[in-house]
C-alpha cells in the first residue's frame, strides 16, 4: 500500500507598494519516501518580486541675465503712432535715432505702430525700454493704463507748448460770459477739438448748462465769419496769444487780457509785411494779433470791431514725449536734455521739426499738472479711454 505524504510549499513575501508582483509557474520535482520510490511531479505557484525604477524629473533653476538696455539686442524703442505716412516717419525717426546713438552710445530703434492705443500697449508691455511720442489725450490714457511718465512737450510754430480755445461773440449778442451760452446758438468748427470745443462742453456740463443749438461749421474761419455775420450767437476757435510791444516778454494768461490793445482805441490793420497789427509791429511798440479772426481779416476787415473774446479755455499740452513707467530715471533725464538740444539743431529740420512730420520748433520739460484740463474733460463728459483716444487737437 502506498503512503503518500503531501507536501505543501508556501512562499510568503512582503510586497512593496512601488513594486509590481508577477505570477511565475515553476515545475518542481520531489521524491516521496514509500515502499517504492515514486517520482511525483507537482505544479507550485511562486511569487517573484521585481523592483520597479521610477524616473523623476529634476527641476533645475537657471538664472537668465537680460541684455542691458541700449545694447544691439535690446535697443531703446522710439515709438510713433501713424501721424503721417510710415515711410516719412521711418526716415525722420532714423535721423533722431542716429543723433541719440552718437550722443549716448546706446542703440535706438524706431517703431511705427497702427494707432496710439497700440503705442500705449507696447509701453505697458515693455515699460523699461520704451519712449513714445503721444498726443496729450493719449498720454493721459497711458498714464492711467500703466503709469507712463511725461518728459517733454513740443513747442509749435507759434512758440506755444499748448493749445487754448476761445469763445468769440458778436457785440450785438447777449453773450458776455460762459453762463450766457445757456440756450444760445453755438458755432462749432470741429466737435472733436479738445481745446476749442470739448473743454467748453465740460465747463457747461459742470455748471449744468446747455446750449440751445450747436451749429457745425467747416473749420475755424467759417466759425469766425458766422459770428461776425451774426448767424450764431457765439463761436469757438483756437486762441493764439498776441505778441506784445517790443516782444519784451511772452503774453501771460495770468496777467494779460486776451485783447490787450483794446485800451488804445485803435483797430487792427494789415501791416506792409502781411501781419495783422495794432499800433504798428511789436518792434515798433505795437501788437501783433494772431488769433483765429486774423485769418479772415481780408474778407471781414471789421471783425475785430464787431466781435470780442468772451472767455478762454484752459491750455491743452501739445504732443508729448513720454517714458515707460520703469524706464531708467537717469537715462530719461539725460534724454530730456539731449532731445531739447536736438530740437534746436539743424538736424531736427530733417526729423521732428520737418514740415512733413511734426513741425516742432523745440522741446521743453512738462509737469504732470499740465494734463489736468484733459482729465477734467474726460471726467465731466464721462469719456472712456477709447473715446479720449478718438479725439483730436487742431
């Protein structure tokens, strides 16, 4: 009789959570003792543990050093909106860039963007690298959007750093102050003009007044003729200050009347060299009259006798050279000086001062407070930034 002893092979292995066990079938041969030696074959399951290797990415921090501002790979950006043909801007801008390269040793690059909003967006995205040439309205938007800073303001061909509007009424009208515009007929040459129209609209809004009718006219000359002919009660246009006797000092809004010659009892005339003057040329002790009425003097020679300036608006700054918020302060101050010198040089005639470009005659420092009239217009008329950028100056 056969006596079989059953053997069991147990394998207990502790499994690691990171390892994957595999079932392997082994063929095992055992000898069992009986009266006869019988070879017994059993199938036994054995668990084999394999070690799994995980690949763990290693984070390496690398310090990247930016190229210095003004290097060939990181030039200072001179940004322009498309105020004239882009080919003109590119050519005129390169003259300026070359002059600044020579004076500073830095690299400068001219950039021409699609509009003033695109210029502002570029200033905001690269505040350390950018200088922009903006209108007063665009500067206010850039300052609000990302902290741009004003450096210089342009001097125009009349020697002014700003534009000021005036309200002119016929002497037969009942308009002698801003409050008299309530219900009046107002002749407007350009309803998008910040100094000549929108500033006065903001004053009226602040005072809770409303004109009776706004009459759109084809330019300032048409507006001045309309008020001279009493087709409107009042009209607005740009005010350019008179040149005072002997040109001893500039006309000052804080000290001088808009029509300081009225006390002489003399009417303006056309001088032999073509200017409208009172009591002769300034070098001879007279006044040179330069406001918008002088442009229609030949067709309306009594316009200065028929009309008078009711009030002036606040000055709106001319085009502005602005810096990105993080532009290096020391370099900005250096460039303010260099730009002012450049604007007085012959080279400027081929660049910023060219008649086919900006036509500037100089650049002078400007304070942030000079832009308060633009902010006043924006706030009183509840204009958005896009509305403000859509407005122009004459």
